[in-house]
């Protein structure tokens, strides 16, 4: 702890040890996010995270009286968390999650990327964690927080139960393995034909066997080993990154020794937990961590406390389609896009509607409507668990019945100008545009240039702005679609630089994303477009044909 914070927490800890319920409340509310991040990263979001966090906090409260030095509270608390993580590992047989468990768990690497809106090399570091072994992830969970300023090296060593000298050696080894994993993530994001052939039978789940195979390929491959940008050391990328906010729905009262919620409340009361503490740990604790905002082009991340006033007013949906100096007309926010009048004239065999104009941004604090739950039998992708399309001519074919996430990464610092939209071709069955999320639209203000003009996800006055075709709907960071059949998504990048990352998803993931609004550091809540019926919007650029040039698909879909 720094000296100022140390004085604050010393008095709080002393008061809590003396039986002050208010001080105990403050300790729980203040330190729960740190414990959640330590455990979440160490277990990479395994379904046991809730149980381990819960057991850690209960043990800390129950043994608070034995803490002699308040200055050591943080390392003492993290050491308890690490013991619980190791105890859990000893109780479990080493085995991969089965499919059902994987669906129930929240991948912490993915949560880090989504909640903190990481892009570029910061996203690469977060996703590389998946490729580390359990023991390395445990130490990385501490080192990550050390670099981010949440722990000191002394506290890291104490929590790991090793000397500072030994900690230095082990951290260096983990950094080396993390760099290897970053190389794997970078290669999988590329377009090496040999690597694509090598991974044709890979199930998309990182493991030690595939880590060795991919690392061996990268070492001998001129394409994958040729880094096209300077690789920034991981520790420089992690500086200043906020704690990942505790997700909506996270509770500590679900499995207190297998007891019911009522029994859990009784147990918590018996160890001195007040009603306010129980309220804090049985509801989303989202107001106690810093938010994060992505700056134009994904250059870096800045953190801001949730209650800080916004520095700029978000531009209207049309502001990025005109020169920065042009006046921008005011638009009244609305949570519901307005379909074209021509929709009512469609033939009976056609389905869906089309948002064929720039739809209005909802109020940042407007919660989305309920998301209808459509049947999910699963989606298969020709690119596996994640397709990263950064060049014109790349495509991914999706088949099955379920939800798909398309994440936008616009890079005006590479090449601003007119954007050629991606297109959906060869549709067999149906596709709907069900929701928008990611905490922001791409035209939301993320900063301000020196001359006062807004900087958005579409660019800024220094680099230029990415411009949508007239009448094209403004995209959000995350766009969600529901596929029932087969369809191919084509990357038509040409006039402006952008990339698309495509993930098979789930209703649970969509629902969580769109409901993670401003309290979690996002710019706005998401938007539900799905009516649950056949009149739900379809993508603007979709066709049942397979044209020679996918970029020629008409903007107004007629499916």
C-alpha cells in the first residue's frame, strides 16, 4: 500500500478487528475486486472462480483478528486467495473442461478484452494467457497486478510463498512463456496458409500439445516469425490497465459449503457480516473499480473512475460521415431503430426488416429491452473458435443454429477514408441482426484533439475519419447475429482500414455484454434489435447469391 492509502486502510482494518461493522463493509467492498481479479486470472474464468473468491473472503473475515500488522493486509489477503487456488487444484483431477462446463464458465481473457475494450497488442497479451499452464497463470495473475500497480514485488513474493529472489526468477520464466504465447496469438491472427493447414483439425481450445506444435511452426516459418510491427514488452502494455469489473450477476452467496442462500446468509451473519456487506456481495459490485476507454484506433487505454463526469458529449450517428469542421445536427436519442417505409411493401416470402439508415443512438443510460432467447444447437465456423479477417478477400462460413459475434476494429491511423462494408453471401436459411454491444458505438467520443474536435472509434482530426457509405447503419464495437442455416461473411476492406473478428457465441454472452453499461466503465448499454419474430432486422448487406465480387452486394437486403 502507498503511505496515504496505508493510513486509510490501517485505521479501517483496526476498526474492523474491533468489531466495527461499517469498517468491515468498507473492507469487503474495497478489496473484493482485487481478489476477483487474482482468482479470475489464475483460473482463467473457470466455473470455480465464484467458489474460490467466496471462500477467500469468508476466510479473511473469519481470521481478521489474527492479522497483527495492518500494513500487510493486502499481501495477507492475496496469500489466502492463492492458497485457496492451490487447494482447489489439489482437489481437482487435472482435466480439461467438458463442453458444458466451458459454456458455464466465463473466459477471463475474453472478459478482460470485452470489459476493458482492449485492442492491438494489449488484446494480444490478454488472449495469450489462455496458452499458459495452470501454475504459470497463477504467478501471472500476481505479476499482472504488480505491473498494473495493484501489488508490490514484496507482496507478490509473500502471496506466492517464495523469496523475492526466487520470485524474480519465476516471473522472468513466465514472461518468456507469455511472449511465446503472444507469438501464437499473433500468428493465428495472420494469414499464413501453412498455419491454416496445420490447424485445420484443431478444436480451437488452447492446450500444451498445440502450444508446442504452433511454437515449433512459428520458429521455422518466415511468414509467422516476421513481426510487422514493433513488439511492445508485456509489462509496458499492462501499466495503467484497470481491474476487470466484477460481472453482472456475480454473487458470493451461491455455494457457501453447499448451503442454500438462506443458510449462506445465516453463516455470513455468524462470522460478523452485516446486512450491508451481504448486499454488497450478493449484488454486482460494479461501482468500486475504474472503467476503461479505448482511444481512437486502439492506440492505448486510459482509465477513469465511474463517477467522473464525461469530458465530451458523444457525437450524433452522422458526425463521422462529414468533415470534422462541419456542423452536426442534433438528434434525439432513441433505443429503437426505425425501419425503412418500404419494409411494409415486401413480398410475403421475404422475412425481416432492414435498418437502411443511420439509426439513432440510445441514451447512454437506457437499458436494453429483453433479449429473446432463440434456439441454440451450436455454430460451426470454417476458421474455428475465432476468425480474424484483416484483408480484402478473406471470408468465414458459419453453419448451424445459434449466435455469432462480429467485433469491429477500425484503424484510421493506418488508412482513413470510405469504408467498404463487409457482406453476407450464399445464405441458406435465415440470419437476424439481434443486438449491438461492446459498451460503445464506433462513433462514440473517446477523447478530444488539441483543437477541440472529437476523437472517436472512427478516427480523429489528426489521422482522419473513416466514412460510412450514405445511409449505412452505424456499427457498434460488438454486433451480434443469429444464424439458422449457413452463410458466408466476407471482408471487403478497401478504402479504409478495418478488421473483423468473428466468434461463435451464445445467448448468455450476448445478454451479459449488452447489459454491461456505464456503471462498468462502458460508454452506454447495448441495444436489443431482436423482436423474437421474423420481423427482426437482417444485416444490410446480405444475399442468397454468391457473387464473384462480394463487395457488390446491394446495401438494402432482400431476403
